[in-house]
């Protein structure tokens, strides 16, 4: 019998190792073909047309939402999504996915998900791939206005007025070109799915920046870059080495 060929797309090393260990423990015929931790590397991997039977994919990766992978490549391989608590994701994937695994992942949930995959027909596979692509696209509906709290009021904040988003101690703040700033009750991952990828870039784990806010870029240590904006930022915006080419391409699209 041919081994079940699996790829794990996960940016948390401990979580990836835990899932790999569970798979190898309960299925002797599992082959872990790849373990990948970024959107960029995932796109490159899938472009090489790997022979896979199943993919375990975290919804939120180090360089952004895994939905971005579907913008660049078509994936026909069935996908089991993994996630920390995210109500939108859970509701969407209850309907559209083979299964989802809620972290921390355990043997029982993995066993259930793979059993469900084993029961799929070829028609199920095709319909499933189509639904996943639809969910990924709908999750990125671009938002033009955010409602934010200001003193004792709730006000509409236009996306075009925002220079960057910054997260610190699990609190996200929108910084505007006029110097004002507002708390936004969403994570950077959720915001990234709602912002235009042409106008906003996920620079790293702390920042999403507007194209209009970029003044210039500087070379940083370890083949990284820093993005210098037209207004002061709470900390230096370092572009990781793995995202340098993507960041430069994004700037060239202006």
C-alpha cells in the first residue's frame, strides 16, 4: 500500500511537531512530505506540483493568512484546516471543509478528520476544492470603513485615512495620516483579510502598512529591510528576509 503523503503548513514549531508526532503514531503509512511555516514558501511549494494526498494548513501563518496562498496557486489536494479559536473560521469550515482541527490538537480529532477524508469520493474532492476557494475569496471582501471607539462615541474611520496598523500586547491600533490613532477591535490577521492587498502590506507580526505611508526603505541586518514611513511609528518596521522580494514587488505595483 502506498503511504499517505501529507504536507503540514504551520508556523508554530511546537504545533507542527505535535501534529507530525500524532500522525506518525496513529498512522503507520503516513509520509510527511513537507513542513512549511509561511505563505510565501507554501506558494513556492505548491507551484512545484507536489504529489500529495492531504494538507494540514493553519489559518494564520507567520507572514499572513493562509487564504493568500489560494490567490497564487490552485490546490486540488484536500485540506484540513487548523486554528486557534476563531468563530468565523469555525462556522465557515464546518460547512465547507473536510474538517478543522481546533488547537491544541489531539489524537482523537486527527483520527476523526482523516477518517472523514477516507470516505470522500472523487466528486466530493472536486466540490470541496471549489468550496474552499470560494470561502477564501469571500473572507477577503475589502472593507472601506471601520467603526472605532473614540471617547464616548463610535465613529466611522475611512480606510484611506489609515497609515498603518500596529499590534502590541494583543491590542491593535490604527494610526492615521493626520496623527490621530484609534483602537481597532480586530486582530491583524482578521484585518489583513479585509484590506486591499494592493494598498496594504503585512510587514511582519506587528505591522500592516499602507502603500501611501511608505517614504523609503533601508537595508537592515541579515538581508532584511526596514520600511520608513511618512510618520513616526512605535517601533522599527523590519521586513523579514523571507518577505523582502514580495515587499519590493508590492512597492513596484504602485
